[in-house]
């Protein structure tokens, strides 16, 4: 028996494989003669969202989808508040020869002092790509949607891709409205959400998890808490020597510097990331005691037990107008340097020192 959405053979054994449907649901649908959808298609149809897929599986199928469906253009949705977490080099390599538009979403969350031109210039420099179009958007504030629609409506087949929580389904829904169906995709574990506007077929793909972002390690409920919706919290630190700053329980910064003047930096993250400053001597004990309690994320010490994690450290030299970004968690932006930060976070999380997105030396202001 096959799913009437994606065409996968229905099965009740393994939730992670295509065609899964809980046995009781299958039995009741057979009895009532109702249309039978696998769990993935059921959720897609009712919540407008496909279940996430891991990068490893997604990247294997991406090329096949593009070729066999004659995709004209890929819309790759990035999150400006998590650039490192949403721009992945493996996907970039697969899409090297594919025509694409980068949609940089959630620009409403940046401080208003940063201009749209500045954001675009920064993204352009930080993308390791040859030719591309960039459109800045805010799905919640309806910014940039008209421009995005105008750009894609020239094409017949458009595929949306992006890691989870960047706002891809919000954008897709805003552009297409509610009338979507599921496209079967034989031979792959993916279904695609399909909508048609005039001559353009738009396809939304499942959100990708990479395992390189802090947010990927949390349970779905906690992930929701960690995604900033209305505000980013911004906190300014001006630490003395040998101070330690925690960004929740999953990231610790040991600060050091030589100069007479204390360094100044700002940390940007979701409001649910609790910042806490302490002395080096108290830091270890405080970390153990407050992990998952005052120091969130994680939002419960058992969610990711401290003992089960492998923390790695790396030291960064930072100066004014440089930033240190921790994928899926937040970033710090230096206002006065130089300083040295020994950063401890979970092994495998992507951390990058970069030119400042929120540059204290900038001249222009957003109008
Ligand atoms: P997806 O996993 O990429 O499909 O992301 P969703 O569309 O489900 O969005 C994830 C979260 O980000 C939701 O809480 C959205 O409300 C929020 N979100 C989406 N777009 C924006 C945006 O432009 N600005 C802000 N502030 N939040 C957004």
C-alpha cells in the first residue's frame, strides 16, 4: 500500500524511513476508507512543513532533484542572525554550477543602525560564491517579498532550500498562500511541497539539520525557545582581566588581554540565551551547578547532560570590528580591543572569526 502524498510504500516500523505511519492510524484509515498519507506528508499538508532531513541525506538527493525536476533556479534561504549556521560549504559545493538566489531573512532582528546596503555588502563578501543574486527579507515584516516574487516569477521551476528555522516555510507560505500539495519524489526519502503561481512552480524542500549548530543538538521544544522571534538580546561586556562569560551552559568564554584599557564587546543572541559573568576561580563550579538551570540553553540539565558532551576549546585573538560567531547560538562583536578569548563549546560546532556585521566603525545609518 502506498502513501497518496509522496508515493512511498507505507510501513509502521521505522519513523525515520519513508512511508512511516503509526499502525493505529493506518488501521483506522483503512477501516474508514479515508485517504492515507504517511506521517511526513500528513504533517506537510497540515502544518505546511516537511520533517527535517540531515545534511548527509539531503546533499545526496539535492543534485538528483535539481536535474530530474529541471529546476531553473534554487532559492537558498539564509538567516542573517545565524549566517555561519545557515550557509553550508557542502551545499555550496553541490550548487556550484546551479543558478541561485540567496535570500537573507530576518533582517528585522538586526539593530536599526545597520543599513540594508551594509548588510548586503557584508553578505556579498562573506559568501564564497561566484555569481548570485541577493535579496534581503523579513518574512514577519513582509519586507523584500515583492522583490523575491518578481525575481522568481521569471522562472518555471523554483526550488527553496535552507537549514531549519531560517524562516523558509514562513517565506514560502507568504509567497504562495495556503494552497499547496505534496509532490512525490520517487527513489528519494524526500517529499516536496508544491505550489503554482501563474506559470511558476515553486517547491519547498525539508529543512536541513547539519549538526554543526548548537540549536541542532536540542529537542524540538527547546529549538523553538532558542529561535529569536521579536528581538535579539544584546549585552555589552567590559570585563576585567581573567573573567569568564557564559553564553548559556553550552558556551564559555575566558577573556584575557594585555592592555591597560579594558576591552569592550557586545554579545548578540536569542533572549533565551542567559549571559553570566564570573571570575575564573568560580567558573568551573558555577558551570556545573547552574548548567541547564540559570545557564540556558540547554533548558533542562538532562536534555544534554554535561557529562555526555565533549567540550573543545580554541583561542581567538580579536580586535575592534571583528566578531566571533558560534553557529546556532549567537555572536560577539568587539568594540574595543585587542583581546584574547578562549572559547569552549561542544566539539563539532562551527565557530568563525569574521569581519564585523555590526561594525562599530561604520559611517552610515539605516533610513
Ligand atoms: P523554517 O524551519 O526555515 O521553515 O522556519 P520557519 O518558517 O518555521 O520559521 C522559524 C521561526 O522563525 C518561526 O518562529 C518564525 O516566526 C520565525 N521567523 C521566520 N521568518 C522571520 C523573520 O523574517 N523575522 C523574524 N524575526 N522571525 C522570523
